[in-house]
C-alpha cells in the first residue's frame, strides 16, 4: 500500500507528536509547600532533608499562606500552616523570621503596599499569639512588586495574594 505525500507527512507528524507526548511528565503537585495545588518541581523525599534547615521549613512545614481578594484575615488553611510554623519555630529557636506581605497586580502601588503590610502583620500577630517571641518576627510589604505567578487572571492573582515567612539568622 502506497501513501500519498499528504498521508505520509501526516503519519510522520503524528508519530513525532506521540513520541514527544510519551517523553513528557506532568509536574508534581505538592499541597504542603506553597498552598493547595501549587505546582512545583519534584523534590527529594523529605527524609533526605536535614531537620531545622530552610529546606525543611519550606518543604515540610510550608512557608506561605494565601489571602482572599482585598482581605488580610488569615483563613483556616492559613491558620493550619501557621500552627505548623509556630511549632517548628519553637523547636528551632535559633531562627528569626521576616514575614513578607504580597498582593496581586490590581490596585495602586500605594494601596497594595498598605494591604501587604496588613497581611504581613496578620501573620506576625498570629505567630506571636501562638507563642513566638515578637523580637524574632519582623515584617515587610512588597505590595504587588514581587509576583510569583504572572498573568492577569484569578489563578495568578490567588498565588500572589500571600504572606511568606522567610527564615533569617
């Protein structure tokens, strides 16, 4: 059986497409680091991470909480993450933290800096209420200046409305 030129090109293109699809792997979704459903690169099993390290904190505890649009109240999922952060910080008392407040791209620069400050302070207050000494916690607002997700849609905005706990010495 002889294929015409169009038929042979179609078969060749289809074969290449199948080969590429077979080589592709889906990124790992890890709901413990960065929020539910956040896609991230696959990491080594948590057993290979040294306890008390930045990597331990980010992977096994979670370094961020997310906020609703134009809000700074800590949501239940955020409280669960902050409870784990507080327990970790009590165990590893050598660490100080900086809580970063972030916003999505909507709104003015000034408004988002103020909202980011309220978000960072909400996280700070929660951690202090959980027993973390106030002298170990500082805050900074980046407003909308440091997005982690690009795009003008709800999926990107939801990732950018966050409070991030960063370990420092």
